C-alpha cells in the first residue's frame, strides 16, 4: 500500500461523520491516536461547523427523535438513560439535559456518552413563591479559559410587566466541576422558557428587556468575561422581537412583521448592525416561529412553527411545505396528547471534555509527605534485615 502523508489522512478523516470515525479508530494505533487527539477533535468540529455538515435535529417530544439533516431520516438516538428530561441547549455537539429530578447532564448523542454534573446549588425559596418566578439554563464554551460552562439564571418578578424583579446567577465550570455565583442579570428573561442562551461566538444570546421597559433588546452574555452587552437590532418595520437563533453560524432574529406576518433576519457579520439582512417573510403570524437550518442544497429553510409543526420554506418560490420524516406521521405535526415539541440543531462531534475534581490547596504537600514516609519505611525495613548503608 503506498504511503499517504499524515496531513492528507487527517484532512480526509476530518470530513467524515463521528460514527465512521469511531469505527476507524480500530484500523491502526496511529489512526486511533490521531482521532483521539484534541487537535483532531477540534479540526473535525470546525470543519463540520464551517461546512454545515454532520448536523442533526433533536426533536424533544414523546417519544424522542434524532433526525439526520442531510438525508432527513430518523437515526437511532441511543440510550440516554435519563427519564423525563428536557433539552435546554447545545454547544459543539454537547447537549444540556435537565431531568425532572433536578440533576443536570451533558450528553453527546453522536458518541453516546453522558455525564452527570456536580449538584447545582439550592434555588432560594423566594423564586418559587412568586407567580412570575422561574429558573433557566444555558450551555456554552469559554474559549478564553478553554472551559464549557452552564449558566443558571433564577428570576422572580412582582407582576407580568416585571416592573421590579430579583435575580440570581450561578455558573458551573466543567474544568473545575463546581458552581459559583456571578453578577446578576440586569435583564428580564423571556417567561416560561426552557431555553434562553443561544450560543455563538463565545457568548449566550437571548431576547430580553430591562425591568419595566417595553422595548426588547438582544442581550449577549460573554462567557469569558462574564459580562453583558447588547447586539444592535435590525432595521425592521415590524413590532418588537420574537426570539433569536443561530443558523449556519449566523445570529438570526425573528421579528413580527406587518399585517400579521413574521420576518426572519440574519446577521452576516457578528455584531455589525449594517450586516443584518431580511432572509424571509412568513405570511402568517406565528407566536414562536424558529428557523433551524438550511436544506442540503441551501434553497430551503427548515422552520419550527410554534412547536406544532416542522415545515420547509422555499426561498425562491416563497412557498411552505410540511416536512416529512420517517417515524413521524405524514404531516409531522404534534400529537393530540403531546401538543407541543421543542427542537435543537446539534452538530455531530467527538468532543468529550474531561472533568477534573477540585484539588485542595495542600494536596500536593500531603502527597510529597506521604511519599517521603513510604521511602523512609522501606529504608528502615531494609536496614532492619542486617544491612548497613555504606557512607
């Protein structure tokens, strides 16, 4: 067999789906070492994100579905081993799961691994006593510290307008496997939502507002600096903002349009107001329309319409067609006993970070002391056998 340079092998392998790469680990020791390396895992992730390949759609309903966005066929989801959970976000192929038990899990469906995180701090009772209280979670990557973080925001308002509200923010670090308190959010998060932090460019994004003020803004929470900022809004004639999403690596905004329509705007260059462009107009009012992904050919956009139906919007013909997936009914609509479903687009990746247990400050000194004591005992045992050290 002719020799193939390692860089060529790496470029070929990084374009394959995770399932194939897991099989190819058994080809040789060198391939296994390459595929398991952190450098290759990051290269594979960036290639998938840049090309919009290896994308899957998690449909959080009963039962749970896992759909390949290239073929639009149902995949085996594997055994998540968690009962009654909700999907609350994803980042780099990792999915954040919140079961009804209150535990928190990270799950990579592509490689079928899951991890139970350190127990979250107890949520203060004042957030449960309020009729307008809630806790929301989000997952993102802090590139500054090479760390995956979970952000929990608990809020309670005095009324539906949130003229006055209290809030508490806690952040989990996967690197230290621990939680800490952070500066409180100066914004009111959307009510009754399981997902608020849409991850992009090192920050978590959501539509929010200042307490008592009707104007909605796009808030960005920088995971490295742990600071808040605002993203400039599109110049739309519509009224307010619906939600923000990420599609094809760009921030998108759902804006209620004129005459009962809904518009979807896409920010081509992150943070630049002039780069907003109107992607499509949906001529029917949708309370919770979410753009999910482009079709394989790029001519259609997959939409989640109010958690009741998935549909394809043809960008050229400006027509809408119901999406059909093997395993669902032909109309792909929510069931009568399960009226709403949620969706999450997940990139297939090999990412699986290690969790480090917190190390006490004096652990290293204690280890050295124990080692010296063991060496002294061995020496004493040796001398007790009748031997003397020669000086």
